[in-house]
C-alpha cells in the first residue's frame, strides 16, 4: 500500500505528538551535553576502526554507552546539516540551503529547535561554538539563554582549546542547575595544524607547518602532483587534529566527574559530516553524498538509562537525535513535526524488532543532490538533470560502480521513495509561516567563512 503525501504528513504530525514517555520531569537527565565536532569522519575514531591510539577518550564514552555504527548525516555541508540536527527536519524543509542568499529569511516561527524544546522543559541553555556556518546569523541561537561565538564580547577564536575554556567556566558556575550545553568546534576542519604528541608530530614528514587551502587548491588543480607520501601526511595531520580534540573530551569527562554530574548527564557525540581525502580528487566536503561525507559517528552516553557496551548495527539518521533526547527528557512538543524517530527502541532488548528505515541526505552547492540509503543500497539523484546513481554498499563500499542500469527495478524503487520524501518535505514547508528577512551578513562573519574556505 502506498501512502499519499498528505497521509505521510499526518503520520509525521502524529509521531511528533507522541514523542513522550512515562518518565516524569524529575527522572529526566540533570544535564544534556551535545558535542558536535565539525568535519569528523566516522572512520577517524578508534571505536569505528581507526585503532586504539586514535581517540581513546571518545572510545571510552562509546564503551560505556551506545555506539551507532551506521549513522547518516542529512547533508555534507555544515549549515544545512546542523540545522537539520537541531530541528529534525530535512534541509529542503527548514530552508538553510542557500546560506549567502540576499533574501535569506529567518527560521520559520513554526519550527521548534532542540534548544527551545529543552528550555520549555526547564533547562538552562548555553552554546559554545566557533561561528561560521553555525553563527547566530543563521538562527542557531534560537532557544539559547547564552550563545558564544567568535566576536562575542571581544572574545578570541582559538579552536577547541579556547571553546573548552569558556565552556568549563560556564559549567563550574551552572552545574547545579538543570542545563543543556552545546559544544561545537571546527578543530578537525581544514586547515590542519600539527600538535605536540599527536600523529603528526614528526617534522620530517611533508607539510610540517600544516596543510591549508593553498595546498588544497594546488593539488585539486593538478591531481597528479600529489604523491602517496603527501596524501598520507595530510591524513596524519587530520588524525592529529582528532587526537587533539580527544584530549578535550577527556578533560570534559574529568570535569563532569569532579562536579559529580557525569552519571546524571546525557552526552550525545556526533559530527555534521565527514571530509574527503582525495577519494574523488578533492579535499574538503559539500560536493557529493558519498560515504566519506555522510557516514558520521554517533554516541549516546547516559549511565542512569543507557546500559554500557551497546552497539547498534542498524542504520539511523542524525534527524533521530532530537526526538531521542526529548524522549529521554520526558518531553512533548505540541504541533511540531519530526522527520526523525526516537532511537530508544534500539537501546532495549527489542532492538532487533525495530523496523529498518531509510536515511536521506541533501546538498546544494557545487551540485544539487539528494540521496536515500536503505538496506544495502544507496541511490543518489542529480536534482538538476534527473539522473540517478545506484550503489551496493556491501559489494562496492567505495561507491565506484553504479548499478542504475543493471538493477533498474531497484533504482526505480529507490527513486520513488526519495521523490516522495522530497515532495513530503516541500508540502510541509508550504504549511509553515515564513520568517522575516535577516539582511546581509556582517563583515566579521564573512571573514570567518573565508577562513574556513567557504568564501573567496
């Protein structure tokens, strides 16, 4: 039986209204700590196969909580991905897909963000970010009592070290209150810099001073000029950035123990998207929806509710984070729409009975693409041309051989599911009130985006 678009919209609404559970407010986590590491591939972490030295503190969180092996990002670009995570809505619905558009509108007042929902539940809300495409200009500060980004009160940037320093000071003052804390860093984003006692501490390797956008441009213009030794050195620098972030995850866990709130805190750890290391003759992201960009880590740690050592092999979406947090916090949002689902059933003995669900991604920059990942297949649709690509992720994990003609029936089925999903998102968007105009971004934000390689 096929559902029409309107029936599916009603189903989304019903699912939204049912996001609640029997636990009372007093049983909810004392703290919700959301750690968002920008541009972190799943395979960069030890718990995803990178080796025991790659990320020991993050791996410990995974061992003591729940690790989702197949978590899929809603986009390979920061702005649409993080807004989707914070709203449980597809990029084409919330509209954060053309970031520097002159007529950019504020986020619809009919959309509830995670921070707004938790503040409604009585949580004090604070965010410590590094700006750029998670700037308050794009609406990410909605629902936060305090939102720190570069330039706030003359603060300096400084990567994860500086971000953690401010977050630590806030935690020491506010840990006695029920709170929601968002921690975001670009530390693993280009440019990569060497750090002491990390993988790239050997100054005899190529790029001893780091790898930046000038290097990226040079090798993308002439791919044959990049040697295997140089490519491995870039990977080593990236691994070093992950190790550097890992240290501060360890510092955070130690601090939470010191404040006696670790066991009462729900910690969610993830990334907005991955990064390319010349798999398609490019460095960076935003160009495609292949696995190196959309397969990301996802860890839930909450000793009071989530048993240790859980490993979930079934595919999930980052759109599922918001409804999962709300279920753990006994939350209910009247009238809001979730395109994700709660992951709590995966954390019980009935996990094997949870139905498999597709995961969808979109990106609008160099190419206009949408994808559906379901069971062993991924189908990628080129929205401007209507052409599709079909890959079997089991037999072809590198996504090199499209089966769109050889397995035409599967391609048609996946195309239909993806088209219906996009149509449903468009139909829901039409029902939402538009936000007001936000004007042009300030020069400081433009400089931040230039430093991240997004603007010339």
